[in-house]
């Protein structure tokens, strides 16, 4: 039995867990010795991607993070790491086969996104909408109003349908965002179900969407 009163007797951690996306089966960890980051499959522990020493002297990126990045994902293939670099934020996307470093800095972290294999749609914590062109992020003219969170890097619940990003704003209205960055309000029978209900998570199974709420349990609707 480990003597927790004796620090030298406590086993060293192999990795720190920094965040997870259970719906996507991803977890972000960090090696405390090398500051390498690993994004792993939760169910099997296998590494999907290793980002070498991105906090100190990364050879894979043109920058190093000032603090640990945030893992964001809403499917089982793509994930994005968004983190502070100085006073702004930089972002890297993994598409299942390789890493894309976006050269554009944003003033706020990305908190939700979708990627269809070609085009990115992202939302930053201030509600700004961003799309991409190769490695450049482009701010769209539209925006959504989402609640402030603490920390502001906390992922915001979104889901994807027909290559569009769906999001609930702070007044419980729903919007969809297309690859051009166009924001369209949605008014249907299923959106009416969530008047004054704060959504915390989504799980999409084909055309069926399962919704986890903060205080009202789990809902299901067909989109």
C-alpha cells in the first residue's frame, strides 16, 4: 500500500489527463516529463496523434503553446487543439490522417467546430464564426451570442448535420452555420422543445440527435 504521507513513495504519473470528448471517444493527455501531448482513443487507449513538445520547443509547429491547449471534437475522426500563444490563440486540426496548422491567430479560443474533410466551420468563445481556406482562417460576417464560460476555453456544445454546424445561443434559440459562414435561425417543432432549457451535450446517430441538458434530463429528436 502506498504511503501517501511520504512523497517519495507516491508513484510518478505517466501522463496527465487534460480533457476529454466522450462522445467522440477522445482524451487529451500530457507526458509530464517531455511535455508531449497525446490524443488517445478512450475505449482502447491507443494514440491517435502525438504532438511533440508543443509547450516548449515543438518541431511540428511554427509556434509553441503558452499553456496547455483544449481538445475539441464532435465526431470520432476529427479533432482540434486550440490554445493560447502569447496574447492570442492558435489552432491545429487533425483530420484522421494528418495535422493542419492554421496560420491565423484569433483573439478568442475556438470552442466548437465541424470539419467535413474539406471545409472547417468554427465558433470562438466570443461567438465569432470562422471558416477556412487551406491553412488560413477567415472570419465570417455573421455571429452567434453564446454565454460566457469560465474558463473561456471550455468547449461549447454543437452538433453537425449535412455538413452544417448547429448551435444553441444564450437565449435558447437555434442556429445553423454553413461552410460560407452564413448563420440561419431554425424554428421547427424540435427547437421549440428547448425553450428555456440549457443544453450541455449532443450525440448524433444518423438523423437522430440525443440531447443532454443541465437540469432536464435527456431528450431525443429526429432532424
